[in-house]
């Protein structure tokens, strides 16, 4: 049974709109910095807005892809780690949809994005659960105690609550490892995506990872379509 | 660390971009859409990790560029740093070894002229 009917075109359009918003937000942040960055990020901002409004989408996506390569060269890799990698993955999949000769290939491109999104959670959970320090809660204590991530000094005091961080560690690992199971039901997936969005939001609040929040949720419409296509229509 | 023309230290090692003591929920919400300074600091952290794994001039340049940018904006207001002509940075690594925290100097960059 399906609560929500997600057409391929609708999922793709929402992915492009959310990707455009995420790229625009990133680009605006760079405009206040160095002049060399403005040369890259002002055109990227304009292209992101065009992507949101759906004007000449194939060419806009191609231009954004070229700019992504320029950014990789300029920063000798991703500027913001995983957030940039995920942005590049979504962008590549949207470009592949435009290049695909048939509907089946378009669906494979978005299906690939959906699988990667699912794996991004599962592998992250797996890496943690095989690590003794994560299972004991020590890793999260260390993140708060001395890593560069906590956004303020008072948040570091959370390392003094090892029991809380033990449960938080297992909550994160459980959520990430069980995420693929949510694909078996649309309502399960909607609940899982709501929880992961809150998870990304809390990471943004605790560790300042705002870009991860915007870029990860931009892939959610594709996953909603994929779940319906694979687990409902078949 | 800031140094004068004769490379004499004018100050002790200072933490680059220390975190605020407290950040309210509204500020955190505002950072959801506008967080350039923090994201740039995360990029600097990436550059330090790259420097430790496979040192390149690019990573060192990216870090020093941001240190000088910050220093120059502070220098206009602070006379104590006005006599500085050079700057140097180092990377301290904090690790848990046998249950105890250990801090080591993992990398010390070359002196860089303040321009």
C-alpha cells in the first residue's frame, strides 16, 4: 500500500530544487570570503537559482558540473568533506538523467543515487559498530572532549555524561544500520527519513555541519520514488 | 605565533579561532543557513589532516592565507600585534593513548611574512 504517489518527474524536480537551494546556500557563504572564491561562487549562485527555477536545466546542470571540477582543483579536493562529495554525487546523477537516452536509464541513474544514499547511512553505521570505542561510547565522549567539532566550549561538557553518550552512540549506530530496512514500507521510510533529518539537524546544531543537513535531504525525494518503484510497483 | 623582523617571538602559541564559550539555540538556528566562518574553519581542519597525511604546499598555503587574513583584520585594532612581521603555525595533535589524553606537536610550518 502506498500513502504517497511519487512520480519520477516529481522526485527528480524536487531533487533539483533542493540541490539548487543547497548549492545556493553554500555559494552565498563563499561570497563573503576571498576574491578568487567569488569568481567561482558567484556564477555557481546564479546557476543554482536557475536550477531552482528550472530554466534550461540540462545546460545549467552541465555548467554546475564544470564548476564542481574547478572547485575540486581550487581546493585540491572537497571543501567541506562528505557534504561536497554527496553534492557532487547528486549533481552527477541529475546530469546522467539528462544524458540518458531512455526512461529506463534515467531511472537507473536515480536508482543509483538512492542506493548510495542508503549505503551512506548503512556503511557509516557499520564502520562505527565494528569499532570498540564506538560500542562503548568512548568515541563520542572523545568527539565532545577534544575534537574540533563542538561549536561551543560549553558543549564539551557533554563528555562528562558518558551514559548519555553511550545511548546516543547506540541510537546513531542503530539508526544507520537499520535504515535499509525502512525501504520495505513507505510509511517506514517516511518515519526513517524524518528521524535522519532530525539527526542531521542535531549534528548541525552540535557540530556546525549545516551543509550536511541541506545536501542530504535534497536526495530524499529520489529515495521516496525509488522505494515506490522497487518495493511497491514490482 | 607572531614574530618580529629578527624572528623573535612576540607572543606564545595562540589557538587559531577559539570556539565561543556558549552558543544559544537561536544562533545555532541562524547557523543552519549562514555559517561561512565555521565551514571555513572545517576546511582548515581538512587541510591540517591533509598536511599530516601527505604534506603539500597547497594545504599549508590555504591555512596560512586564512591565518594572515584573520590577523590582518585584528591587527588594525590591536597595537600589540602591529610590530609583528612574520607568523608561524603549528599543528598540535590530541590523541587518547592507553586511556589518557596526549598532546603532541605534529607539524611546524615555515615562517611566513605578514603581508
